[in-house]
C-alpha cells in the first residue's frame, strides 16, 4: 500500500518504471526473434541454440518478474537456470562455465 502511495506521490518514479518495463518488453521481443532465427538456422551449433534459449528465458523471466506475474517469472527463470547449468556442464572452457553458473 505504501508503494502505491509513493508512486502516486512521485510521478517521475512511475514514468521511469513504465519506461523500464517498455524497454524490457522490447528486449524480450527481440530476444525471442533472435532465438527463432538461431533455432531455425543450420549454421548454428547446439550450444549456441541453447544459449539463445537460456537468454530468452532469463530475459522473459525478468520481465515477468517486473510485471509482477510471479508464477510465469518463476517458471521462466527456472528454465533459464536449468539450461545455463547444462551449458556449464557441457563446456570445457572454465571462463564460460563460470559465467553460465553465475547467470
């Protein structure tokens, strides 16, 4: 309740929040388009396809979290975590494995 009152009192914060949400939605749209291109391309290998899937799931999860769609955010972030864990196990590059585990 106090958050709502704070938002009503400060229109600048509300404007920034709406702008951030709009940018997140746009980023999810483009990440989904990229994932579709990568998935349908014969030139991309399996790790690249998995990385695109993980990134799209993670970004969509963050967007859903910001929109306060909790169950959807939870599922998307779990999916991203599972894919990143599989990528970390599959790679022999320790730097990439560390990055995937941190995500």
